[in-house]
C-alpha cells in the first residue's frame, strides 16, 4: 500500500516525501509511474520532481527498456550524493558512529570504547566523532544532520535512567541540545529499537513490509511496531517495550522493580551475566567466537533462552499480526540464528500455517548488528524521505508545538 498524495496547499512537504518514498521503494520511477502511484496531477508531479532535483535529492536518467519508438522515458532515482547524515549509536561502554548517504550506504564508520555513563564524557565523545566524520568526507557535501540511537525508554519515571541498560547519571536528554549547539547541525534522537526499525524499513530486511515488528537485542531487549513506515509510539513514545513484559512469575529481579521480565532471560546483559562477565558485556567478536567454536556454555544459554523467544514471537503475532518479525539489534546475527534454531518450530498463532507463511514469520536482520547505527543516521534523512501523516496533522495545529516536538522525537 502506498500513501496517496493530497491536493491541499499545506501538504506540499508531505507530497514531496511521498514522491521521494515511492522513488526509494521502486529504485527508479518515471513521471508516469509517479502520477499513477501517487494520484497527483501531472503538473503537481512535475513541480515536485523539479523541486527535488533542485535540492539534489533525486537525479533523472533515461530509463532502460524497449526502444520501440523515440527515446525511452526519463526515470528518477535517489541521488547518492544528495547529502549525508551522521549516525551515533550509544551503548554503555561504547560509541559507534557512521556517515551514511541518501541511499543508506555507509561512507565511513568509527567505533570507540568509552564509558558513556558520565554525561560530560559522553558529550565530548559525541562531538569528537561528529567532527571527525564531518571533516573526513567531501567537505562540499551537505550534511542533513545527526541522528542518535540509545537505549530507552524515555520519560518513563519508573523505567528511564535505571538499571543495566541505561545511562543512570544522565537524568534527562538535555545533552542533545548541547550537542546540537556544539556541532551546529540538527540533532534527532530516538530509542535504539525504533531507530533500528526505521533503518530496516528504509534500507534493510523490511523494505517491502508495511506492517512489521522489529525485535531489538542490545544490552536489553526492545521492539518497535512499524505501520506504514511509522513506529507506533503509544501515549508517550514508549510502546512495545517488550523487554519488561513479565514472563516468569516470581522470576529473576529486574531493574524496573518487577520480577521475571523477559529481558532478564533474553538479552545481551542476560547472556553476559550467565557467562560470568562480572558486569562486563560480551563483544560481538567474543559471541561469534564462542558460537563458532562450539562453546558449551553459550549454546546452553541459547537453548535455555529459546523458549522465551518462542513465547514472545507468539505473543507479538497474536497481539499485532505483523507481516514479519525482524530480529536485529547490536548482537551479531549469528546469536539470533542460534536462538532461532533452538526455538523452532514456532508456536501456533494467527500468523502460522502453510509453508509460505512459516518462511516469512521471523527473519534475522541483514544489517549485521549495525541496524541501530544505520537507523540513527537515517533519522535526519528520514525527515526528508518518508511521509509522516501524524507530524503533518499536528503541524497544522499551531498551538500544539509541544506535541509536535514530541512527534519529532518519537513518531518515526
Ligand atoms: Zn523489567
């Protein structure tokens, strides 16, 4: 399903995003394709494509194909040189950064190990990475902004800034105002699971899925429900925080104050605890090495965690009926693959039955543990590329600036 354009005057930015989105999804599109798909007049489409070419967001070229009569029509594609964005993915003990172009290709990436719990250290580290990536590319190239992905939830007094997955000393997100000021670029931030889902939706495993669920394993476990390329955000932007769903009555104690939460059994933190990390998280390389060398303890952990994965897949499917569930996050895909092997066959649900359906129920992300980083970089680009009905509607209501600000942060 493709969003349709609207002819109201105030909807010009929305129509632009829709046209860009159609071009991104199809890879290339002619004027006629756009007119047929978007449902706007030829003149409006001509104006929009002209605007987008002037902004360097798209380029036109002759379409390949039959040379029956005359020249083949012109087709538009996204311009890979239409500007880059910088993504930062924050974890407790490290900062990954990447410079990504308009079509989702990483031009450059960096990683530093640093304890980000102290906000001043974190701010300095973020500024340094942004500046290094900015100086490193073609300096004439436009940079759309900086996107940051970090563990959530935000603004949930009982859950934010507590426990092993979050930044206890931060106590708030004012740090991003300081970052914006220091680097002179717009800064967008989101929960890592939502950023990752946006990345998958635009450039990854779910680019053809309009309704999918993204299960994110980083230090903790999170999720995002994507509907027509926007994340369902709930009342305060904290929907689908699946890691804190209780799955074992009187089970392991969780930082949220409850017992038996899913992420105390199924997360990088849970795995690292089990393997005796003493508070240190396993790295991607350590996990891959242990899996490949047949380390009994990591395989035992996967076997023990598999029933919880089976359970949450069934819960998500029955609650939300997604086209597919993408397994991603910062853990290596090999860990998900091992878990999936032990968890199969999946339980019966509204999504089960038949070979075709079974094959598409659960897929491991093809982003190789980078979905949050790509998703972070995508946040500023996404501002240009994807139609966001919610933001548009709220934007018309001028008295509601506060809610619009929230949408800018959460409703991707
Ligand atoms: Zn919990």
